[in-house]
C-alpha cells in the first residue's frame, strides 16, 4: 500500500506567511522608521539642516528691499515734518547723537523684514526697539540681481552677521541736508563684508554689491593721489584735517555727512536732477566709528577691487563688537598700501 501524500492548505500557508511578516515588522519597524525619517530630513525644505544654510542671493534681494523700505519711512517722516528728534547722548568728540522718528520707523521696517524672512540670522542695528512688525519679503528679486547673480550661493547661517543703519547722517537729516542721508544693509560672512547695500531715500537710487559675484556700481575712470581729494566727517571730524595735511600736504578736504555718502563719493554715480554728489579720491576717518556705518561701504569697495582698512592698514572684522577702534582709510582704483604708508602714526582711542 503506497504511503499517503501530504497536502498543504493554501489558506494555512497564507496565514503562516502573514504571521511571519508580522514578526519581522515587529522586530525591525523601529529601524525602518528611523531610516525613513533620516531620508526625509535630507530632502525636506523645513528641516533644521536647511535652516542652518542661507542663499546669499536671496539675502541680497531682501537687503535691497529692506533698505528701500526703510528709506520710504525716512522720506515720509521728513516730508511730514514729524522728526520728533531727541538726544541719545554725545560722542567722544562731544557731538550730539540724535534719534528721530525717521531712525526709529526705518529700523522697525528693516529689522523686522530681515528677521521675519531669516529668523536664524544675527542682525545688529544702530537703533533698538522691540516693536514687532509683520512686514514680509515680497519674494521679488530685482532684475539686475537676477541678471548678474545665480542662486545657490549657500553659506551656514551661524557664520552670517547682518549690520543695518536705518538712517545714516541723522544730524544732516535734521538740518534738511538730505543728499547725505542713506539707509544701509551689510552682510558679513565669517567677519568679512560680502554684501553691501546703500540706498538714497531722496533720489531713490540703490547701490548694491556682492563680493566676487557682481554689482550695479563701478569705480571712476581716474583718481588722483598726488595729492588726493579727501572726504571726511563734518560732525565727527576730530583732528582729521591736521592729520590729512601731515600725510598729503595742502590738499583738498571735503567735509560731508554720512559714511554711506562718503563711500559713494569714491564711485561713479548716476546723474540726478538734484545736486550731484561730491567726488573724492580717499575717505579717511580718525576717530571711533560703528560697524553699521561702514560695513556696507566696505563690501561695495571690496567688490570693485577697493579696500577699507584701519589707519594701520589692518582688515576690519565685521563680527562681534559694533565698535571699530582703528579709524579707517578707504579707496578704490589706487594703490591702497601706498596711501596707508603715507599716513602718520595715530591712535584713534586717544583722540
């Protein structure tokens, strides 16, 4: 008698397989889940990894928009005669530092636009105010930036420092000397100025530069250094005139308001119906000065092959403390080291 065959029930096989899959899932579900989560984190736009990087072209576009937005407030308040100026104290040289509603309202727009768009960046402003403003980036990138700058200029956000001056040349603003007035934004990466924006609220012109990438500005065709025409502060000059005469002899010295204006005086500017901007060959400052005053100008000059250094020729670190203690000399289109070598010994902290 032949042995009987064994027949497997299809239903039983199916049940067995399902039980086996259940055991495997129970054992490895945690591993699979963690692998999937890691995969998603690499590609999700909302991860902390993405928050730690910023595209500098976007930051340039936001910086331009912030400077223009702040400039509109500066102009509006000046035209409405609503300055409400008050003293913030005095400089080391004894000049009164003023705060107006133009400074304050411009700060609110500029600071909040930058922080609302890039919450993780560090922003330093000349003014302080904790009033929140829901202003948001329009996502518009100016045509000249689109033309000259590609996307994908990513840097870690923890190495980015943004300096804003909501109203440069406040003293001149109160005196209605409006050609000196600017709003400025600067982006420094690891302490080096990379993006600079200087906006003139009363002409509507905006100068911008991205070091190593492009700019809407250029240097003039010629400069003189024997002797140079030197532009200096009209309200914080200290003993700059005697310092310059010792360095360059009996040369032309132009007193002017606003660090942003002084940097623009070194460059080729578009013509306006208003009185044209002064033209200088060198910008010198011999007393203490804040980094929000000079960072944007330093970026513009650097993008065009120029330099802004301390009076000793040292690079200025645009991170950390807001005070630049070494004075400054700024130039473009000339041998900067030769200029520095002609300057007499000077300690800005003792003057």
